[in-house]
């Protein structure tokens, strides 16, 4: 009972420090970790909590890039991020985006579950492999967002305000923690390549290996660890089993959520949580007098959302090739009923676009339901990360690039094959392929930063090399005032 009271007290006072851990007693009270049933309940709970960060992860990985910023029918969202308007007073994702609240539950799990008796040790090990992988993913997101961040690997058990104050650990130490968690995840998975309950909504060995490839590419390029890490990335990506590309007709839509390409997905279900892609569509009242690029009326197009994010001219021009199936991920909207193929910049009749990748389904009540699962990793990502690793190592990445291109062009692939070029030419080809392939999936900003060589400043109009410090987010004045151990991000 004493611990229960202390933990409730912690909830009320932790706002004075900036590890935003807000523990709930169900994960820490005496006796909770005595049974397998409790461990399984905590395991499910972690995924429910992780899903709450989906939109944050997407924003961090995409809004600052060159994908969005075009016409919207309603007032746009995310403009400060799109314009890279970040400063000591314009702070995005305050209090570390609340990631430490999630980490409390993860830490509690990895500390306690090894001591819980299980009927089947295989299940216990698989769950621990999952949760170590999730912790690595969370810290990797934080590293990419802020660079130096506090490291916390223990659950909150007592109220000690001084102990809660933590300095920001250097990027190198954060990366060490991420790599250690990846290694621990793979150790627990062992030879088990299966998915928990045969569903991609749970982390898996393949997800950890995809993350490892991603992480080691980042450490090799952004943190300067070089070829040794590129080789680790390549090997991890080559080890992924049980996944492959599927046709686009089997990739998107709620009926295809268990496809073999998805490695890890955020789970959305009716009466639990819907995804955020309704903000990429529009309102029925706005569609009444509009037409698609083929001149067909969209008055009867069923929508259930808002038009808050519009693709940039750069994005729409990139998708002008009608032989590439990815040209159809947007429905471009016009007010004159004429045919507008290809897309042309500064056409006064162009009003906005509908993002088709995660449209959802039309329910029995006639409204559109936004319950599509959204991938964090899929096999196309693995192939293009592998191409990137091979290019860094001076190897030919064209086979991986062409596998993704061939899927996109289908019967029209002939003439669109990529041939190995210089490292710089290959890097550009990989970036462009990833640009087209992962629109709306939270990848582009990280891709540009990871590319190095000032590419992010060449591609993003709203960011210059003189503002390189903006690669990492600022932290708020209140965080600094409440925690004497914290320092502002360099440059702000």
C-alpha cells in the first residue's frame, strides 16, 4: 500500500522534472509480477501505449521533409514543421514527446519478466525479444530527434526528485544503448523467426533485424562509425526471413493487413483507435464541385475527414510517370472538369489532393472507416536499406533498387531498369526510390539526414547549411527551468 501511495504521489510531482514518466500502479504494485497472466497483460498493454506515439513518429520522420506543403482545401496543419520553424521558443514535442512515459512500462517489463515463472519459456523469451526491440526503436527515434538524450533503463519505483534529474547522454552513448538492446532482443529471439500470434502488429526478430540495419546505417554515416557498421547493417538485412514484396493490389487496404511485406505495423481497430490519415482526405461539402485529374466528378467520393496536408509540387512532379503505379497514391483535385495529366505547377484549377494509401473502407453506415494498419517497417524498406549499405561499401545496389522498381512498373518495367553508377549517382537513385515508395510512411526526413553530405540542405528549401543545428530539436525553457541537469540542444 505504501508503494501504491508513493507512486500516485509521483504522478502529481513529476511535472517538475523532465523525464515525463507517469507511472500507473498496475505495473509496479507489490505482487503484480508474480504470474504469467500479469506479464501477458503487461505485454499487451505496452503495445496499446506504443500505438499512442504513432502520429508523433510520423510527424518526426516526414513533416520536415519535402513531401508536404502544397495546396490544402482547408487550413493546413504542421506548417511550422514543414517550414522548419524551430527555435528555443518554438519547441515541438515538448517533454521529450512523452517517450519516457512509455519507457517506464518497457523498463518495468524487461526488469521483471525474466523472473516470472512461465509454462513455456519460448513464449517468455519471445516477449522479451519484442520488448527489447521496442525499447531500441524508441531510443533510436529519440536519438534521431534530439541527438543527446537522457538514458533511463530502470522503472520508477520510488520518488526521488534528485535521482530523476538526468543529464543528456552523448549521442555515442545513446547509440551504444540502442545497439545493446538490439543485441539483447536478438539473443532472446534466438532462432525464432516467427511472428507473435502470426501478426505483424507485434514486434518480431525480423523487425529487430530491420531496425538493426537502419540503426547501423545511421551510426555508420551520421555518427561516422563507417564501414564496420555498414557491414553490420548489410548482414542484418540479409538475415531477414519470412518476408518479401507483394503486389500493390495485395499491399494496401484493410483486407490486406496480414500481407507478407509488412514486418511491423501499428494496429488500428474499430472502437479502439483509428489512424490519422483522415486528415489527408477532405469533407464531402468540399468535393461537390471538384473533379479528379481525369476530369471525373468526385462529388460521390466518400470521405470522412479533412484536407490538412497537401503534397508539394516537387512530390507531384516526381509522381508524374503514369507507368509507375505509385503515381496513383494521390487523387489530384481540380475545379474545371478537364483532364490534367501530367501535373503542372501553378495550375490555378488545382485545389488539392486525396492521399489514397490509407483511405480505409466504407462501412455499413456509408461512412469511411480509418482502421488501416500502418507499417513502420516493410520489406521494400529492407531492400532499399540494403541497397544503401551496399553502396556505402562500394558494392552494386542495382538489384535491390530494381526489385522495388519492377514491382512499381509491372509490365512497363522494361526501359526503367537502374544500372550501377557512381556512389553519388547510386545514393541519389536510392533516395528518389525511397521518396516515391514511402510517401506518408514517416521515412523521408530521416532518409535525407542519414544521406549526409549536405543532401538534406540541398533538398529542403526551408533549411540551409547555416542552420545545421536544426537537425535536432530544441527543448523547452520550462524543461530547462525544472531540471538543472539539462542543457539546451547545441545551436539554440
